[in-house]
C-alpha cells in the first residue's frame, strides 16, 4: 500500500468544461434532516484537474483527492464513468 494514505474518491457530474485542463464537477449526496428525518439532496461543486481535456458537460466522472494544484483545485479526474450522447457524437466526427 502507498505511504500517502487513502485518498477520497467521489463520483459526480461535469457541469462546466470551459477552462483549460479543469472541469467543474457537481457532487450530490443525501443527508437526513436532524429534526424532521427527511432525506435531502445536497450538492457540492468542486474544480478537478483534467490533464487531457477529455471530459465534457454531462459526463459522469470519478474524481480523486490530490495535493493543491491551484487556489481552489484539489481534485483530479481519475476516469470517465459515463459519457454523454453529445460528447460521443462529437468525438466520432473529429
């Protein structure tokens, strides 16, 4: 096992790919309300490093925690779990 310890892994949806080598990923989690016990959806948006610019809006990706790469970028894209239909069509043309 590596000596850096376990890294957090999260699955999320790419909501923006307009920056170079960076994507914004929306992570959705379910939280139970303390008093009313209703299950609520909570979203967090994080910036993730995408070295090869392979991710597009709508893709489902797996991101892994890493060292700080910029002021607010602390995650990197590990792999693309599911591509969108639009991204698949654009990839076939190019």
